[in-house]
C-alpha cells in the first residue's frame, strides 16, 4: 500500500463522503478552480461540478452563514477557510447561530468548518493561529484536532456524518510531512475519544495536533534516560475524553500537558483543573505545562522557534517532573 499524506487523507475523506452522500457539498475560498490554498480540494471540482464545489468571495462570515443555511435546507456542507486565523471574522455566525441552533429551535446543523492552523512554517502573526479554545468554550460545537493521516481521514468522515457543527483544525505543518498507509475500505474515527500513543509508567504527557509528534520525540529521548513517558493524543478537544486522561494519571501519578496554543486560557489549564478535581490524591507532583508564549506568533524564524514548544523544552519539563 502506498503511503498517504495528512493532506491527501483529508482530500480522500471529502471525496469519499461526497461520493457516498449527494447532500455533501464543499464551499469556500478557492476550493474549486484553484483546488484550495494548500490543494486539499484539488480535483474535486472536475469530479463533482460547480453545484457541489462552490468558490466564494473572501468573506468568512458569508461562508459560514451560507453553510448554516445549507444545513437547514438538508445539505451537509463542508466550509473551508484558507487560513483558520480568519475564523474570527465568522465568530458570530459560529457561536450564535451554528452552535445554538439545535438548542434554540431543534434545527440540527450538520456542518463541518475546516481550515489550516498552526505555526512552525514562518507564516507570521496572521497565518499561524491556534484559535481552538475560543470554540471549546462554546456549548453546541465539537472541536477536532487530528495529528495523523489516519485520524485526519477518519475524524473528517465522522465530522461530515455528524448532525452537529464540527470545527476541524488541520495543522498545516503536518500536511505533507506526516504520512502513513491507510486502509482501503471505509472507516471512521469516533469524535471525543483520545488515544494512548505510547505506554509509560513514570509520567503522562497529554498533547494534540503537531505537538503530539513533538511529545513523542521527547518521550523517545526520555526513554534513553530511563524515564518512561506515557503519551496521550487528545484528537478531540470538545468533547474532551477525561476518562483516558484520568486513567493514565492514576497509573503514572504525574502530568505534563503540551500544546502549541498560547499558555493563558489553553486546554492545559482546563485539563489541570479537571485532574485536580478528580485525581488530586493520585498526583505525586505538580501538573506542568509546556506551551507557546503569551504573544502573537513572531514572523522571524528564530523568534518563532523561541516562541513555540519543542522537544527540548518538553524533555526539560519532563525531567524536572520525573525527579519531583
């Protein structure tokens, strides 16, 4: 079997779901003729035509508003933004219309909003955001952040089939760097289920998206020092799989949370509170965080590297925690 990149896995998921269900449509900026800013939708216009692959103006609020309306009319839209940073332009549509529609008047919104997030590619302040926590705070939404090609495909297929609005954050650093062999038959990955990527006994590292790979690299280095770290891939931030996290913490008795999002208000704080409330007596040390700094994402490569977590920072924090 040929290896499939993270980006190709996303394209395959959309194509297969559009083949399977004629109600699935793709709408967004340059998704048609150009094939998407990163070519995630390349070839879909030729396969499905203008009625199902719809180019839009550069208006994120209009894209999401149109997608919500499509969902009311019985369609299952996939709405793409060229860069997820500009999801802020559609904040009202997402949090006041899509998220609350089912609660307010019983109208499901089977919509997926997807786009490239994250740094590490020297994109600067306006093309490197990790805005997931704005929406984790919003009841009525689901927030998905895959780290592997398998999960990117399986979770996107689950998101398209879900009757709730799902925000699907694709880390652009992973698009062409991460690849693996995928099954030829139809498969999905359940939303809301974390996965233990590496077993360990000395501490738990919880992460997601690109930082999963950073955490795994750190765990490999730690193992050479005799520290066995268990690494959990959250995969979904909302709903959060607290059971998997708590089970691991009760086994290792120490917790380190790693994410690329800025420190204040990141998911690490929520996880720390949840663990403190439910497994405080199982902890043998303070909960630690390795995150980006509380600044805008720098453009200069050296500053961006200083700003973001990396394996060395994770190793240093884990060593300190292991000694505690």
